C-alpha cells in the first residue's frame, strides 16, 4: 500500500509512524491504524498515554541497567540471589528470557549494546565501566557471558575479559550446541563442530 | 512472554496496549515497545500525536463515508468519474485496494461493516439508508457489490438488492474465479466450480 493511495493526510501520517516500527510493513501499519481508529476515544487515549507515560517515567536500575520501576531493580535488591555471579547480556529482553528459564540465581548486567565498530559503537558507548566497577569490589566471583555468537559479541567478551582478567574471577559463556529436540543430521556444521569440541560429561541424573 | 515476566509496570502496560492490536502477539508487542523506548522523546511524541490527531480530527465523506480530509472526498467531488455507478464495499481499505487497480471510474459507498446477526450487526448499523437515498435519486445506473464471499456478505447483497430492486438499476458483483497466475489443479473446488459456471467469453484482445 503506497502512501499516495491513502485518501487522508492524517491517516497517512499515522500509517507512516507505524511503518517505522521494526517488522511492520505499510499494509500491516494501515490495518493497525484503522483498528485503532475504530476504537472509541478512551481506548486510543489509553494506548497513546501508556507510551507517553513509559517514555517519561521509565527508570533503569542504577546497578545492572535493567528496566525497573524502582531505583534498584527487584533482582539486584533480592539478597537471596548469588551476589558474586553476574550474567552479562546485551539487552533487557535477554534478562527476561533467562529469568523465564528459572535456572539462574545470580545477578545481571545489561550492556545496552555490544561493541560494533561498523556501527560506531565503542566500549565507552555501552555499560562496561559500571560492570568493571561492580566486579572490582568482589572478593571473588563468576562472570557469565550471554552475548550473541557473532563477531561483535565475541569482541565484547574479549574486551571485558581483558579488562577484568584476574585469578579472583571465573569467566564462562553460555554453552552452544544442538538445540534440545533438534536432529543431529540437520544441525549446521559450525554448531555441530562446537558441540563435539565442548562435549559435556555424561550424567545419568541430568540426562532426562 | 508472560506479562508477569516484565520487570516494570509501565513497560508491561504499554506492551499490553500493543498486544491488543490485531495480529500483534506479546513477543512482538514487547519488541515494538522496546524499539520506541530506544527512540528519542521527539520521535515517540510524533508517534503518539499522529494517532491523537487522527482520532480527534478524522472526517468521513458525507456522501460515500470514505475517510477524507475534506467534507466531501476527492472521489465523490471528481466530476469526471461516472456519477451513476456505485461500488458497494465493506471498508475504506477496499476502496484503496480497488483504486490501486486503476480499473474503476465510478463512485463508492463504504458500508462500514456487513450485516451479521451473529455479531448483532443489523441493516440499521451500517450505511445502507444513505446508499438507498443516493440510488433513489438516479435516473438509472449500476450498483457493483464488492463484498466478501461469505454468508454475511451475501446476506448484505440480498438485503440491498431487495430494497433497491427496480428496472432502473443494474446489479453486478465482482467476478470470482481462479486468481491470475494460479494453477488450476490447486484451486479449491468451490472456486473452480464457480469459474466454470461463470465462464466469460474468450476475447483475443483482453487475453494477454
């Protein structure tokens, strides 16, 4: 749907704004805007004000940079979690995904991006200094890298490792391998190769 | 992504609002909201105000009910279009789709819905009276039904036909058949059957 085909400038503007969102093409944008146009004024007001309120009042945890309604997020302020274990992630969506597994009991650090010289993102543009500051206060502990398996993700891991390298700190990274339920013959070569090199000890009890 | 997994009420509310849109699941809603959260305040303001402006100032053509920035839309006020030919459609999206084909030179009438007793939509809930009023003023003309090929669409056609039945008015409906480019063997039986019953005269010149 070309914007010239839309018979109203107001409609066309709203469609254009939706069209800017990731994964929303112009046809979907039109469908969403017309849906909202069919709602009563209170509903549309609720929709727009939820965004305005979020943008104006959003807070990020001063410790881990996760999104939070309080100055320190519920994870960082939970004293029953392991205090000397930090999982380093790119975005708050990664925190939500890992929390959902209910397998992790440590803390997080949200970088808010990864080092990517191609996009002009250097170490000072993401939350690395605050991470170093946190870890330097530890007696000892573990840093778990949960960053993308890309050139940029690896670069970020190497940079942080170099900055923090000390016998006090253990470094680990998420295991890469064949997804549970996937057939071995269909796994890509890199993943399959990595899963052989990084094979894990067989354990009758964890092998459900 | 369950809303309980989202660490902020403000974020959760905005995700909930996006989640109400048709075809937007909770994971996509989260992705869209986080994208907007990453934009600067001006961009978010532009997004929300485009919707508010649309909702507050939207106008519909007083003749055909199409969306319009003027009291009478550009199609209805275009005197070079056929004045005694009306294409009856369900929504303004149908107008845009037909206009895009550039094959139609008459006017439109947007019903704003179709008769659907299951959903409690009767003839008085959609713009049928204004259509009858328009057609009754004609010396003669043609009404083209471009409504969905469903029970509700057919009911709406029958209702309007009964109300307006007169030798002055020709009635027609969009042709149904096998889409151009589709294989005959893969067409569904109802469509294929309809395309045989409603076969059209073969014309060397229109057969490109």
